[in-house]
């Protein structure tokens, strides 16, 4: 009566071995990505099939952009703090509050323009078809998604009641 | 039935057994049947217990080479498929996480600090 059990258990062991081997083989690339120094940029390289030279250029652009972005963020934070201080001293939209709001909006517009310029530069550093794919994807996830997030994707949110 | 030999006299019983001669002939194929019974010690229980009969027929079925190879092949294929499918799902998850983190890195309005 031992042989049937040997066959049954042996089959299950074989299945477990096959599962482990195929899982390890199939997940090699994502494990390698996660172990990279900069996994997000390594993902970009893998997703948009970049050569080493293209990747090096994009990595340099990314470093320059994030450094400048941090400085812009600091200025936006300072302007927001100034606006909060003004709002705490008044109970209406005074000319000073209006000016601070305009300045904050100007800084946010600058920030978005710099972001868009970065996307163009990155997309130009890629092969044309991949560059277009990158640009469409990243704009859809950044500039294109903000309004959608506010309305939860419902156009009806803008429709006037009674229409 | 009253015994002719007292229970407390094993020596006498032993002597009688030694003297006992079997004169009748064995039935045909007696030896073969004895070996068959030895090979199948649970034959009697199979005749009366349907569960034992099922177990026995399953065991006989499993040890057939055709079943054993099919069973191994199906489990091998299932293991390979499950492993690849799980790895694919894990890769998709990692890809989605990294793409979201890239977007957070380049879009200040999606950074956690904002």
C-alpha cells in the first residue's frame, strides 16, 4: 500500500517544485528592478526600453529637475505660510490676501510649466515612439488627472441642476 | 462439549498433536490459494467493507503507469502555470507601485509632503 502514497505525494512535490521554479524565473526581472539603486528610474528604463546612453541622459535630467523642484516647493511652502499668516489676521479677502493668492498661483503655474518642460525633455531623450508613449502616459497621470480626481471622473459633476 | 484432556495437562496435548496424522487429501490448488490469501490479507474485509474495496481499487488504479504519468504531468503543468501566473501578478504589482512612485517624484502635487 506504500506505492500509491509515494505516487500521490511525489506528484504534489513535483507540483511544488514546478511552482517554485516558474515563480522564481518569472519574477526575476521585478526582483532585479526593486534591488536597483533607483528603482523608479530603473522601471522607466525597463518600461520604455531605453538604452544605457538614453537612460544616463534621463537620469541626469531627473536629478537636475528634482533639485530645482525642491527649491520651487520651498518657495511654495513659504508663500503658503505667508498666506496662512495673512488669513489669520483678517476676516475677508483683503488686497494683501489677493496679492498673496496671485503670487501662490504664479508659483504653482511656474512649477507646472517646469514639470511640463521636464516631460518634454525626457520624452525627447527617448526613441520617438517611446517618447510619445511616455509623454501621453505621464501627462495623463499628472496634469490630466487632477481635474478628474476632483470630479471622480464624472462629467455630470459640471452639469447644472435642471439641465 | 466436555474435553477429554484436562486443561492443566499441556504435555499430553502436545503428545496427541505430535501423533496426529492427516489422512485426507488436500483440495486442488490448495497451496496456490493459501499464497493468494497471504498476498491479500484484507481480502475478507474487502468482501464485507465497501470502503476498503474502494481504497483497494483506487490503489490499484493509482499504481497504473498510465495514471501515474498523467497525474505527474497534470500536477507539473498546474505548478508551472500557477508559478508563472503568480509571478506575473507580482510583476504587475511591482510595476504599478514603481510607476506611481515615479509620478510622485516628478509631480510635486502628488508628493506625500503636499
